[in-house]
């Protein structure tokens, strides 16, 4: 979960002022409820390796599983595009030209996309070592701002002159929800985890709650220190905050931590962008090219195809400006991941009906609330994003029809 979203979100949310805090509250509750559902699914289906894709396939069949895999895949490469944008934003602290020259920014973004794509075609040990190093560093700048920043916070700085309405609430909830994407990741390798019935559930719920605390504190601190008009145009909010109360040299330390964090997030999600379609291809629910492995056992073809889409998506949207393109990418990613979440909740509901009819009314409350929350996220997406998301989802249908005929599914 903790990757690039939190590093850029304060800038995307600045225009909404204190209403964004309400968005954090709603999305935090929604994320915790989703974590509970995924934790329970991991307990009920401990041998279903693949997370939302596996749960859907078990309970809803091939077509629904394909839709989940397709949507999840789209969400991943949209998220990776957002991660690269955040990476460039924090790298601009060391190379200011990146904040002012779109062409150079795009070329630099391409470099990192294909660097980590190349790394992920190598033995998994190399990917693992890089992930370990970046994970050690990635939480440090967030914790520094979240806890030490409380001594400098001015809560009166957070203000909003506009009207509190349903539209703004849905918008900020959708934006903040992006930062929680990945809460289901622990369920993906559940068949390989010892005592998965309890371990995966505990990890998912505790991890989500801890993330909620870290996100909430750091967001409040940044919004209470940097004026809204400046924060809206900030390409590196954590750096700007650190420099205000620790001096100019501190911003380079925080920026370095943020750059390492976003690199780690990009490395990890490029790994996933190859693994999810590979699993579907092995079940004959994705084109076979995604299931092809190279000499190191990596799905290199799937990684390359996904990275091409990332490069195109960034190129087409980058000239909107760093914050604008980041906001667009995370909204599209959040919208795309809704489908796997919805199908997972439906699968969970089917299990509840079959396993405990007497307690169904009590246990169905959390899934119903979560469905309402996901509906709120969809409403909060801009029309352009919904159109993009719908077109990308519909684009998968011809592939499924072709695969169904080919493999007689």
C-alpha cells in the first residue's frame, strides 16, 4: 500500500482543504472493511492462490474471473504510471528541469519504466533484493513528517472556502482510496503461506489499520503547514514540508527517501503486472503470450506488453502537468480495481449464504456497507475517467470471446 500515492496525494487534495480529511476518514473505513473481507476470504479459501482472481474463479466461474484479471491488470499498469509520475516529481528536487520540461520528464519516466521492467525479467532473487532495500527506506520520510511534524502543525491552516456537498466528498474519497490499493496483496500467495487461515487475515487487517494511522497523520501535518495555494502546485509535498521546519538540507534527505520508495513501489508492481496475467494465461483466460516464461522463469512478454501501455499512457497525458496527470492516473487505477473488489465481495456473500444461513443477516452487514463505499468511489470518478475505464474494460470482451472459442471454455 505505501508506495507513491501518499507522497503526491497532499498536492492533489489541497484544493479541497479540510474536506479531504473527511475523504481520508471514509476511505480508511472502506479500506478496513475491505481488509476484513479479504482476510475472511483468505481464511475460508486458504488454498486459493491469486487473491481476487482466485476467489472469483472458484465461486463465479471463468467469465467473471477473466473480467477480474483484466480489470486488475489495467489497474496495475495505471497505478504504475502514477508511481512513475510521483518518482519524477521527487526526483525534480535534485534535477529541477524535470518539473519544468515535459519532454525530458517523459524520457526520464520511460527510462525508469524500462529499467525496472528489465530487472523483473531477471532471476527473482535480484527483484527480491531490490525490494528489500527499498522497503527499509520507504517508510522513513513518512514517519518523520507524520510524527515530528506534529510539533510544527497549525490546524487553523487547513481551510476550505467552498461548499461541503456530495460531489466534493465523493471526489476526495476516490483520491484518498488510491493510497490503499494493494491491501489484498497478502491474499495472492496465500497457498504458500504457513497457517494462511490466520496469518494472511491478521497481516491484511493489521497492515491496513497501521497504514491508515500513518497516512492520516502525515496528511494532516502537511496540510496544516503548507498554505493551500502553494500545496496545490507542489510536485513534492513531503519535501516542501521538511524544508520548512528542518531547513533546506532536510528536503534532500526526505526526497531521497521518497525516490527510493517510489522506485521500490514501481519494482514491486511491475512484478505483479507480470504475475497476474501470467496466472490467468495459465488458466487459458488470457492470451498465451502472457504465460510465456523466459530462462529465469519470469513472464517477460507480459511485463513488456504492460510496460508499453504504461509508456503510452504517460506520454498521452503528461502534458497536462505533473499533479494533473498523477490525479488522472490514480483515479483511473482506483476505478479499474473496483471490479475485482466487487466480484470478491459477491464471492464472499455466496460463501456466507452457503456456510452459515442462520448468521447470514449479521455477517452480510460489512459486505453491504463496503458495496455502498465502492459505489461512492465510482460516483467520485470524473466523467472522462469513467469513459476511459469503461472502454478499457469493454476492450477485454473480444479477447474473452476469442479465448472461449479457442479453448472451449
